[in-house]
């Protein structure tokens, strides 16, 4: 037993070193998006590359594999350590899994892929700007070819897409995602048809002239109310909002300020707060082990969407904060009732751009991308046919057709950066959140009163207790089952959408 | 020849890796002093320690010493590379010198010293706060003992202090510094006596109520006028102003805002601009080699003091900027003439605190510290007698005596952080600047007109041409001789002080 503990500590020590290097990279990335002088970019790239190489070396080096294989058979996954507690056994399994992933891709391959995607992102930006899909197409074709190769190197049982998907969302397959998305698609299209037959809502009052200074002050006020610990985190402004965590004691979130639209900043703050809260709730003493890491991108998104949509687009939240908003912007909001405001921020309109989509149509954007990227990876769709298939998909799902590729298949950066398998995690996040929320409402039935009082403590404790504190000890689905006793499905999410939006669109 | 070039590239590659790691540490330090959430400090310490270890490993590892010893005999310093150009030969000599320094201190020693000084800085802060020298004394004694050991490990010819001094200012000995300081001391004391017999100047108008926002705006306006390239640098606020450079394309300077004193921020901006300009003027293509590094702390200080005192405390500078200041703060300055202003900002008063000292008395503060730290290191002064010797030294040099150790020997952090040998570089910087300035005035005789017009370009080009572009190829004294044809002495500095201040205090 003593020796197993000692071997475990050896693994932990190397893994912590790698985690420290990763946390440094996080700061470099944060700085790049916030304060770095523009000419510093080239140097920043070199710094990040050096750190990535060093991190990879730690986690694939002999010292690590030797220590690991003393406690778990790397080939078969069979545990050799028998005396360790369950969480540490789980950690060993995850370290092994990550190790197999890390050694699967040769250094040369990773470098070539980085060179390709770095260039591809530049070309994509140019192509999008000039609405020129042909410019981007050859790069996309190369990225797809390399992603297929990547899937082969990583290995998979059923479908090459699984290997890519699992980089972001482990423990789920393409077929399982498809099985979740299929009823979602039909049901949301139906809901959308119902909505479109109702009286359209007004949300014009959300547009206007909102100074950066005031918007930031409002965001900071929200964070303070939410209990975002300013000794352990901070808020800045960037082009695209993000959350970045160096350690549970050092989280940084950013927001985007749109001077003519008030909700953009508010929803970004709430969204990134959710990401930050997850990271700040991970056990600091497990920093550097899988037990100190978030489960998956989908689980992460469930936490950000929880605060952005389940709380931030709810009526009790705005019962509390509309009066604040009216104080900040009396001209814009003093005549707006809570009912008007609530319905306005939840207005549903099929639109072309994913990041501007409402809660109902958002998932359809994801489903389209999922179907297309699966087809691209398995080779049943060729790059040249992508724009047309994108447009027909939009017509089928949302009833609208982009007039340009810029508003169509060129709108997102994900494929240019080689992120095949990333998109589904956005939709899974919403579904996970709803699954958890059902049980949350049972455990804390007066949550609406709490939110109305600005008392968020017990909500946060609930999330930490049910999710954050476990790190990666359980998969997302295990956590959901453990929490609700029910196995995960799309039902909670659909029921939430239908209930909320048939109430909003009752007339 | 081909093989020498190849070996040189090998050295350069390793050295560049180390420089990248150091540049990352610079960012971590900058962030720590500017934006890091307070709870992130513990993690930051671990990150910095990891990077320092990795950097040290690069520059002392077998790969490096093997590549280096192919081109230079590490034992004797004899060059084996014959075909390389002079700058690269100089680089090899410097790499060797740094290597010998880096391997001289065992890892355990460095770590113990860091642990000791980290604790000592905490204790010092406490001791200073409570004016309790006895609390700090045992830590200081330990630091001195370890510094003596450090000097032995590093090696020296004449005096153990030389080994410590050379960490900050290579190519100069304690005896040489003493020989420079001796006439300085007598002459400045004499000047001070003359000044004290004259009519005292008024500088009350520099105090008042100056908002952070306006002060920052004024600082940014100055930087813009000075041509500080905002694509390659930025200005922030911190408790203690500093300059930090990741690469010639990424420099960051900070300023301190004192809401009741207008000059603090202005002089900090000019001072740190000088440091920044030096680093931004180093040849970027030499990043990672000694040819891309600054000569010494003294040379660095010569550049910061150049802009802070030679330019920033000059009459032509304020002929241009007093009208600006009057626009920013009409109530404070509209009735102040340029003559009044110029004399006010150059008012000389013996005072207790080094960082608040004027240009004339500043050097006396340094001489006191130099004499005391030499005595502490050679053992002719014991820690318990330090407060008394400090006070009698102040009486002798400045004619005033601190009433508390807080305003006396506890005021500076340098000894607590183990920085014996650091202080003289402040005075050397002023002297270097004056030596260069004599020739600068010959080369650019209309500099006063240029400054009055806000045309700083040719001054900056001169500095880059004479100093920055060489990196460490020449020592500071070589650069000065190369530039002026005269060997370096204290004369230029003394002549500057006497001329300037006998004009200011003519009545």
C-alpha cells in the first residue's frame, strides 16, 4: 500500500508540472486577447509552441509512463493498484486514457496540423471577409484529410468522427449524439412552427446607445451580486468573450461590449461566469490531477448556459435586475414592464448567424453543423458541395437561406482551426443543464425566490456539490444519473423549451 | 568555417529557448504587479520557480556546454572559433561568462537563498511597518552570511563585494566604484552647502489634487509625443513603477499615480520610457543571444535617467509641456511661469527617503548604502550596529538624521531581497548618462530646440546608434570611450550638476 501511494505521488508530481505549464499558457492566451501589444503576436506564438512542446514531453516522457504503468496496465487498462481509494483509481484510468491520446499523434503530425490550421485561419478570415468560399476550400479539404488521418491515429470503434468528438466530449459516440439530436430536431422545428404562427414579440427596446463604461459597470455589479470572488478572478473586455483559468484561485473572464445592444455584454458575463464558477469550484488540492479538471466541454457548457439561460433569461432574475437596468438607462427602460422585458429577451426568430441565435433555434444551428461535419469526415460530402448543402440544410431546419457563404458556411472559425467534433458540445451543454435542472428544482424548490432576492449562494453550492467538486472522477452522464437517478436523455431539455416558450408565445 | 557557424547556431538555439522562457517569466511578473487576482500569488510563485529551473537547466545543460566548448575554451576563455565576426566572438565570451556564473551556484544554494529572501521580504515589510529593526536583524544577518558564501562560490580577485556587484554591473570592481564615489561625495556635499546658503525655492504648486484619470492621460500624451510605439508597448499602473520586456516588440511600462503630487507620475513615465526604449532598440534578430541583451543595470539606468532627468527636468522640455499641464490643470498651474516651474521641479532639499530624493542629494543616498553594504559583506560592520552607522552616515552626508529606522536603514527592500551590489548601479547610471550626454551635445547641438518642438526622433536615433543596437557587444565603459574618445570618469556628471544647480540657485 505504501508503495502504491508513493507511485501515485510520482505521477501526480509530473502531472502537476505539466498543469503548471498549461496554466502559464492560459495566461499567455489571456494576455494575447486582452492586453498584449499587437506586435507581440509573433513572439507569443513561439512562446506558446515552446510550452506546448514541454507539456507534451512531461506527459509522454519515460518518467511518466514508468510511474503510471506501475499502477495501471497501459495496454489493457487493468488496474494494478488495489489499495487506493476510488477517486484515485478513477484518476489513474483517466491519466492512462490521456496518455494514450497524447502518444497517438506523432510530434511531426501535430506540428504539421498546427502549421496548416494557423494558415487556414488566416485564409478563412480573408475568405469570410470577401465572401470567397473558393479561397478557403482547398485548406478545408486538407484539414479534413488530416482530420481523417488524425481519427485513424487516435483510433475508434464505430466511426472516425467518434475519435474527433471524444477529444472534446469523451464517453459519447457519433451515433449516440445522432440519437439525441433526431427527436430534438423534429420537436424544435415543430415548436418553431407553433411560435411563428403566434404574435411576434417586440425587442426593439434592447437596442440603443449603451456606453462601454456603463455596460462594464453593470457587468461588474452582476458579478458582485453573483458572488464572483474578486480575489480569485477578474473581468476584462475582449473581442470574443471567454473564460480562462490558471488555477481555481486565478480565473479570468472577459466580456464583449456592443455599444448598440445591451444584452450582449450581460449574457456574456453570465455565460463566462458559469464557466469560471466551474473552474473555481474544482478542488484546488487536486490541481494537476484529473480530479482537478473539468469533465468535458459539454459539461462546461452546461455550467455557462445554466447561468446565461436558465438563470439569466428567467423572469425572477429580471424581476430583480430590470429595476437596476432602469436606473442605469432610464431613457431606454423606464417604460418597459417586466413582462415586456422578459418576452423581449426571449424573442425567437430564425436567423442566419449561430452566435446571434435565440435559445430555441440555437440547437438547430448545431445540428446542421453536426450533420455536415460527420458527412465531411466520413467522405459522404465533398468540400465543393458544402455551401449548397449548408444552404439547403438551413432551409430545411430554419426555413431561411443565407444569401452569401459569409452568412453561411464561412461564419464559424471552428473548422478552420481543425476543431471537427467541437460543435455538438454546445448542444449537449444545453441538454446536460436541463437534465440537472430538473433535479435542482426538486432540491431547491424556492430557487425563483432566491434569484429574485439576489441570493445565489445555495444555487452555487448545489452546483459545486453535485458537479464541480468531483473533477473528472465521473463522466457527465454518470454525474447526471447519480444526481437524478434517471439516465440522461433529450427529454428534460425539450420539456423545458416547450414549457417556457409556449408560455412566452401563448398569444 | 561552416562548422563554426553551425556550432554557433546550436548555441543560439538553446540560448533562444532560455530567452523565451525568461520572456514568459517577465509576463508572469508583469501580470503579478498589474492584473493578477490577489489569491493567484501562491500559484504564481510555483510557476516562476518552475520556469527559473527550466531556464537554468537550458543554460547549464550538457547540450549547451558541449556546443559552447566547441567554440571557446570554457576553462581559459580562449577562443577556438577564429572565422566568426567580432560581434559573435564577443557573444561567445559573454555566453561563457554567464555559463560560469550559472554553474557556480548549486541548485540547493539558490533554492535556500530564495526561501530565505522570500521570508525576509515579508519580515522586512512587517519590520518597516512597525519600525522594528530587531525583528529584521536576524534575517539580514543570515542574508549577509549567505551573500558572503555566494561571493565565494562566484569567485573574485580583490574583494568579495566584487562578485556580488558584478551580478548587476559586470566589468567594474568595488575599488573602482569607491574611486568614483570619493570625489563625488566631497563635491556634492560642497554643492549642497552652497545651495543651502541660497534662497530656498518654492515647489508647493506641485502638490494638489490630481485625478488618476487625468494623470494617466497626461502620461499617455507624453508617451505619444515621445514616439513610444503602442503596437510594441503599453502603459499600466502599479504600486511601484517598472519596465518589463518580453521582446523588443513587446515592452510594458508602468507608472505610479500619487493623487496629491503631479510630478511622481510624469517622472515615472519618462524614467520607464527610457528603460523601455533601450529594450525596444535592442536588435530583435539577436533575441536570445548576448548581442540582444542590455549591457548592465547601470547602463539601463543611464537610459532611464537620461529621459527622466536630462530631458524631463530640463527647461526646454517644460517650455513645451508646461502649457499642456496648464491646460490639464488650469487652477494649479496657470499662474506659474516656466522659470518658476523649472526651478520648482529641481528644488534641492536633503531628505530621508532615497526614492523621494532630488537629483543632487540622490547620489549621497547611494554612497551611504554602498559604503555600508561593503562593510557588511567584508564583515567590518555588524548588523546590530547598522542603524547607528546609517544615522551617523546620513548626518555626515546629508546633514540630517532619521528619527526612526523606518525612515532609515529599513526603508529599502534591496537587502531583504538579497540584492547586495545593486545600489551602486543607480549612481553609475547617472554618471554614464552624463558622460554620454557631453558627446551627445556635441553631435546634436540643437537638442534643446528639438525638445522644445517635441521632436525627439533624432535623440532616440542617437541613443540607438551609440548604445542600444550593440546589445552586450561592448561593456558600458567601452561604449562610452568609443563614443567620446575619453575614458569614463565622474567628471561629466559633476560638471553637469554644478553647472545646472549653480544656475538654478544663483540667488
